[in-house]
C-alpha cells in the first residue's frame, strides 16, 4: 500500500507525518512519502523544529527532502492525506479523475476528535510543533490499526 502525506510547504507537517507513519508500519508492505502543494522549499530539509520534535520522539526525519505534489502522484499512491482543508481542496482540484479524488482524505478524519485540521505551525513557536506531532501521531496510530 502506498500513502502520500501532503501539506503546504512539505517542511513542517507532512515530513512529520511521513516519519511518524513510517515508524509504525512495516517497510515491506507500506511505501510512505510526503510532498507539498506549494513550491517554496523544493530540495530543502525539513524545518529544524520538525526535525527536533521528531528526534525527541525517537524518529529521524533529517534526511528527507522537500518536493512538490505532481499529477503523477494520483496514479502512484493509493491514499493521499491532506493536513488541512486548503491542502485538501488543492488536491481535489489537481486530481485527474473522480477516482483519484476519492483517494484524497483529511488526515484527521482518521481520529475521533472534533479537530479536522493539523494547524500550520510555521509562524508559531515550538509548542505548535509539539501539538502538531501529537495530532499526527494519533491519526497515524489509527491508520496502523486500520490497515496493518
Ligand atoms: P508546512 O508549513 O505546510 O507544514 O510545511 C509551512 C511551511 C512553509 C510555509 C508555509 C507553511 N511557507 O509559506 O513558506
């Protein structure tokens, strides 16, 4: 199964989502990647604050490299998780077919709580990243239970 995690910059939220989900699922059966709808940071490493919160939780995301979502991703992946509604709407507009649109989900649809979006932590402080880690970790735990 192939799963793509998507946010705006692919330097804060989706690199964490990629790293966290990879840490929970078997490499043999799952291919996990991440990308951004925007193209501001292509080729860059994740934001240092994401690298640090991941490291604190035993996950190394420091070698990931930012890339932009491309149309071919809809054929290549089975599921595409958006971090917020803006990413979601962008992906729905990009999708080449109705079938491809059906691959797109909000990540927090996998959790029970009322929060539907992983907030963009880019302009905030460190606390924002701890909150983002927690929200993504809960969703990834549900994905593990659902698909593994
Ligand atoms: P991300 O956060 O979408 O979680 O990677 C952002 C990173 C960079 C920017 C926006 C959001 N930016 O505008 O450069």
